[in-house]
C-alpha cells in the first residue's frame, strides 16, 4: 500500500487528471506494425478520458487517494469552479449526469482497494477497473431514476419558487437517458479501461509497488 505522503501526492495528481480528462476526448490508433503501410490512423471513441482518469488514480494511488481526489473534484464543481463538462454550481445537482459523477467516489475507493488487495497482475487490475466502472453506472442509473421520480411528483406550481429551473416543461426521459449515458458509451469506456489497466500495471511495475 502507498504511504500517506504518496497518497496525498496521488490525490492531487488524481484531481488534476480528472479535471483534464473531463475535457479530453479518448481515441485509439491502429497498431504500430501497420503504420508503414497505412500511416497513423486515429479513431475517436466519442467519450472523454474522465472515467479513465478516476480509475487510473485508484489503481496507482489506492482507495483513499482515489476517493479523496473525487471528493475534491465534486466539491470544486459544486462551488462554481468550471471543472464539470458543462460548468459548475449547485444547479448541477439537477443534471442527469451528476449521478455518474457522484459514483466516482465509491468507484475509486472500491477499485483502489481491489487493485492493492489482489495480486499486481494485468487481469486483476482490469477486473478492478471494470467493477469500478460498474459502480459508476449503477450510481448514475439510480440518480436518473431518482430525478425522474422527483420530476413526476413536483407540482408545476412550485417550480417558480425554486432557486433554479428543474425541468424544461417535460419529464426527464428515463429510458432514453439510460441508453444515452450508460449503454451507448459503454463499449468505448471498456476500451479506455483496458488502456488504464495496462498503464497502471506498467507504472506499478516500474515503481515496484
């Protein structure tokens, strides 16, 4: 397990990586042995590197560094620093993607715990990341359901009294939202997770922990 000093370092690094990953699109390139014939072909994955940054921090810094970096990230965003993909502020609580962001905390903690409890092997790091990703999506879906129920029970006459707008005249479309935020990006996120596991395994092998 990493020392407290290293955990603090990885907390800071994880926070920086998460913020940067929020705004950087993931991509893959064709295999190097085809570069001479085909050149370097870049294929965008249509997702950002944000979740990859969360899980990479957990795999390298452990459960506490992973969770603390995400708590700091959420706190910064809620206090109006534009670290979320659509800005920041308390109104972000009504965004359908906020549940996934909340899921970063338990996902990083659990992934980091498994990454250091299990043997330092590529397959175990991959499984740790997959389970972490599953937690993120579970939290995101639960939050979407909660928003949907909330929108259904709130009386429209009360909306003008709230400090910010909750809905745009329509109920949150639950099933399309689940498909949009969980199912559609899942394949690309799994590709990123494979890269995270390989990177984490390589770095931990070099750093001997």
